[in-house]
C-alpha cells in the first residue's frame, strides 16, 4: 500500500483518513484497530504479536478495503 494510515489508540477514525470508505467499512476498520489496542493493553497479545498484526496484517486489510471501495467507485463513474 503506497498510502500510509494511522493505527493505535491515538489514530484518527478511518473515515477521516479515507473519506471514500463507506461508513460501514470505516467502522469495521475502527473496531479492528480498537480490538488490537484492547488486546495489547490487556496483555492478551504480546508486543511481538501486536506489532506483527499492525505491520503485516492490518496494511493488507486496509489495502483490500480501499481497493474494493475505489474499484466500486470507478465502476459507478464508468456507467454514469
């Protein structure tokens, strides 16, 4: 993913970071981000696990969500 995004407890909501996301998708990403933070602070996830999730998994999840949204928007524009 060439764009960067914020994660963690101080991150802006995904809807503000990527306004093109649907409200539902942005909320889902916000919940995933919050869950990772809660599990880390509760010591359910180790530091290594949470870093692996944030550096490897989360970028893939966010990239897929943005790609899907942009493809849908491009298709809608194409057929207008």
